[in-house]
C-alpha cells in the first residue's frame, strides 16, 4: 500500500490523545487507542490485499517477518527498561506476555503498573494471527461481509455479554473487534473507490466526527460515562468513540485541507508513536513518585518519552525496517503502523 503521509500524523494525534488521558485525566481521550485500532485495520488489510498474489508460504512469511521486525525489538527493550525499575516478578507469568497481555487484568494477574498499556498490543497481535488467513482465503466480497458482521457483533457483545469486571470489556479482543473491522472495511472501500472517498470525505468525515461528539454529549446528559458499569452504556460509548475517530480517518483520507497533517513535526511523532506508546506510562508513573506538581510531571514525561522514542527509532526501528525481506528478497515497502502495527 502506498504510504499516505497524513496517516502518520493521525498516529501522532492518537498517541497525544492517550498521553493526555493518562497524564491529565481528560475524559474520553482513551479513544486515541481506538484510532490506533482503526488505522491498524486499514493499513494491515491494505498490505495483505496487495500481498495476495504471492504464494501462500511467501505471503505469510513476508507478513509475519515484517510484523516481528516492527514490533519485537522495541517491545523487548520496553520490558527490559521497565524491569530495571520494577523487577522481574512479572516473569512468573511470562507466557501471558506473548500475545496475551490483555488477559492480565481479567485473570487478576499482578503486573508492574506501566505494563498496563500492553493490553492494546495484545489485541493487535491476536488480530495479526487471524486476519491474514481471512484476507488470503476470502474474496473481497466475502471479506466485506465478514467486516460488517464483526462491526455488528462487537457492540451486541458489549451490550449483552456480562463479564466479571465491566472494565474487562475494554481490553478483550471480541469486544473491540469492530474497530479493526471498520479499518478493514475502509481499506476495501479505499482499494475499490478511492475517488469516491475523496469526494464524500470532506462532508462525511466532519459529520461522523460531530455525530460521535453528539453521542458522548447525550450519554453524559443521561449520566452515562466511561466509568459507568452499565452494559448498554459501554456499547454506546464505544460506538460513539468509533464514529468520532472514523470521521477523523475519513477526513484525512479525503485529502481536503489536510496540509496541517503533512507537517514534519507531526509526521515524525507519528513515526515514533509505537515506542512513545510503550514508555509514556512508565515515565508518567516514575515522575509522579518524584514530582508532586502534576503539570510539571506531564511536561517532563512527554519530553522524556519523545527522547526515548526518537533514540529507539533512529538506533533500532528504522535500521530494522530498512533491511531486505528474507521472504521476498525485496526492499521493504514503506511501513504502515497502528499500535503494534504502530
């Protein structure tokens, strides 16, 4: 898939939203993770659709090799750095840190506080295990219907399936799969009718964004928020978030007045957003134990996060992504990223 410059900046917006949520407690900005999921669904589906011409073995080898190069080294580095401050007790449950970190809270497994962000990485990793098979073996028409089915099913699960802790709905893949499927459906539409998206995007994008905001406002008026243990509330809150961030995504794809999304600083933050996401909560947690002024803590944590992520990008991530693929022997394509796709 040809790189779309403004999508880099959407990753920057997503990580800054998550940082503001964790650092300043700004309600509903947890939805930055939802934007990451939509981006992952869109970009990964696009990559897989282009790779379907490869033999089966090459198709899977190329995809998983690229995912490993993108995700693994920064992830292991994050585990190492965090262990320097919090010890190695998490190794008692090491197996959960391979594709299953979103089960830590539901299983009541203790873990270092900064590891809390890893649930979203696990959701994407689980997506990577299943979605390549769907894209390879299903026709585009069948894939569209699968996306529509998942988009419909997830809110129904959130509304009617009861789990021990309502917060578990937030971290378990079946309850969040509508975001990834929405990105996948958008990728299929972009592949077939990019001009149509560009034409309707200037109206549809802002309209969806405002509809999502209206949904949040209505829910707040009804006394339902992101901490309310109300199953129907969870369904509607997450749908409002999906619609809001989908609107931003459609607007970006439309190309209408997106020059501000193509600025170098914003795009660079998007490129380093994976490591920023991994370590931002670590720096916030450590600094809060040392500095009691919250605003100063947040600014210092943001600076340290950007420095760490920049070093990670230039010293590890970028060199790894530039290597030739052993599966195809070709130069790597521009790397699209979400969270773990990040």
